[in-house]
DNA sequence: AGCCAGGACGGAT
DNA sequence: ATCCGTCCTGGC
C-alpha cells in the first residue's frame, strides 16, 4: 500500500467557456454514482477532482465558478500537486479541463434544434448552459462502464471503492482526501485473481483485458477522436470486454458524441413513462420514439431530462435497488 | 434454498 | 443475422 501523498498549491488558472455556461451542473452530475475521485462541496459550490500527469506526477484541482471570481462564464481552478509543474504541464491541465467539460461547445445550437419539443423546455430552462462531463480518460471511463454493467449501482460503488483503495493513489489537499485513478500498468502488474478478490466478479477478466489493451495501444484515445462515429464505435468494441453498452458510454461521455444513450433498465422505465404514460414499453419502442423526437441529439436530450429529474427529486440519488 | 437481473461473449443456427 | 447458455454477486 502506497503512502498518502500531500499535494501543495501551485497556482490558479482561469478558463473561459462559450456562453451560456452552467458551472454547477457541468462539473457535478446528480445522476452519477459517487466515487472518491471527486467531491462536490454543496456549500461553497466547489468541485474537488484529481488528475494524473504521469505515473508519479499527481494533481488535485479545486474548481469554482469563474463568474464569482471574474464575472465571466467559465471555471476558476486552484491547482495542487506533489511536484513542481512546468508550463507544459499547466497547458495539459488546461486542455484536459476544456475537453472534460466541453467549454468550447456551443449548447445554443442544441436548444435551437429542439425548440419545438415542449417536453424538454423545462429541463433546458433549469439547467441552461450544462454540458456533458467526463473528467475520466478513455481507459478510466471504460473501467467505470465495466463496473456499471450487469449489476446494481450499489455494487458498482463497492467495486470502484475496492479498486481505487487497492490500485489508486491516495492524495490529500485543501483538507480533502481523494484517490487518483489507477493506470493500465497498475492493473497489468497485478493479477486476475487479485481483481476477483475485490468482488468485481467475472469482470476481472475484462478489466485485465482492457488494461492490457491500453498498455500496448498508447495512442488509442487520440486516434478515436479523429474517427467518424461508426468507425470509433467499431474500434471500441474490438476491445474484449467492451460491448454496445460500454461503447455508448465512451462515445457519449469521452468522445462527446451527442447521439448516444443507453436505455438500460432504469432509463427505459423513465423514458417509457415520459413518452407513453406508463413504464412497461419495450426498449425498442422507447429508442424509436427518442430518435423520432430528437434524432442525432437524443443522447444530449436524454442527459438534460435525466439530470433535471435528479435535481428535482434528490431522493433518486439514494435509489439503490436496481440500475 | 433456489432463482433472477444485468452486459458481453462465443458457439450454434 | 439472431438466439442462447454462461460468467458472478447480491437481493428477493
């Protein structure tokens, strides 16, 4: 077990976003299950989040609304690290945040495209300026997808906690204790049996396969970013352990393609009820209706509806029976 | 105690 | 192309 690393404050960075920008619900998604990779402080409205520049160069961020600091749309972040950071390191952090929260994306074009659909105007009004958030890199989001698949949220949480406490790096900064995500190398150096002992079940094999894949395909993520939708999906699903469900999560969150959404068991029910008044419609019917309403923006539309539902019904966060 | 849900795979058709 | 049994664990 590695020692907890103390991170020292290095500097501050202001990043502007294309307006309109909703700081809170871009950095914090009520529908996402909690992990010790990040911590949103409701009182000060600041997001604590870890990041890794290299195997031993660890970073902690404390992000607040740039409106509060400078009266502009965007993110103000304090940067903490266990090392001194170069100008190039700071540039990498800057571009990571930009990509993670889509600061340069124009959400207005989405609002315009769905202006005729009444069912989504409420969520847009409540969450105006919200973007997709994906602070994870491709390896990390595929790990999270693996632990979400075929189980309940409660177990996903337990698997993540076990994996992070075993393979992640524990850091402390600004009075918070968090983990930095483990790397493909950390997993490859372990064993399938060790993973099984962490209660990830049959996923142990998949997680090991994904780690091996990423430790030998270093440029995979950058390559996928340049590919068109179908090619990217195909290449993702060539990774053993990555099927349609995980590929959709990676495409929607990491690759930021607005057309993807998984109508898994709990979302199927929510959208069935929204579209048809009761929650018993089959997934094919729900998918068809979503496509008809929102076309290639159905993923983005789904995001607004789901997050709005969670904001208005906080008790949904403690809904742990089924996925 | 036994049975089922929930993705991905691989083999059979 | 589609269908089915299997993997694993926690909950019913």
